[in-house]
């Protein structure tokens, strides 16, 4: 049995991401998704913005998380404009998926 004390080093999230390629990649995708939403925010009516969150990026497909069916119907109408804006900003986006967030009742 090793009787020497184990030293625990506390890392910040940034330090952990730097030391883990997969975590660094995930962090980069989260940042890129948030950047994409910020780039298209002006296309979304102000009242609708709180209902939308940046979602995962899978290759050329971006997902937006939407709080309700009604909000998704409105966002669906904006998808061509949103996709064009993203392409104009340099992102390769072949499609945008919408995922409705279901809230569970307690």
C-alpha cells in the first residue's frame, strides 16, 4: 500500500479543455453554436428570442432548440433567411433542424 498522500490539483474548465482534445472540441462547438445564434438573432422577432437556444452542431447541420410548437412554427418560416445569413458569415450549413424542448410537469 502506498502511504504517500495523493495530491489533488484543481483545474479550471479552460485548463481541463486544453488538456483534453475531445473536451476542447466540444467546448469549441458550443462556442460556435452560440456565435451562430448571435449572428442570426437580429432576424428573429424580439418576442421570439427567449424561446430559442443554440443547439448542437453535427457536421453541416445545426440544431436550434425551441421552447414550443408555436415558436417552432414561426422559426421554421425564418429558416431560409437564417441559413443564408450563416452562409454569408462563412459557416457551412446545409440544413437547420428544430428540436422542441419538452418540459416535464412536476
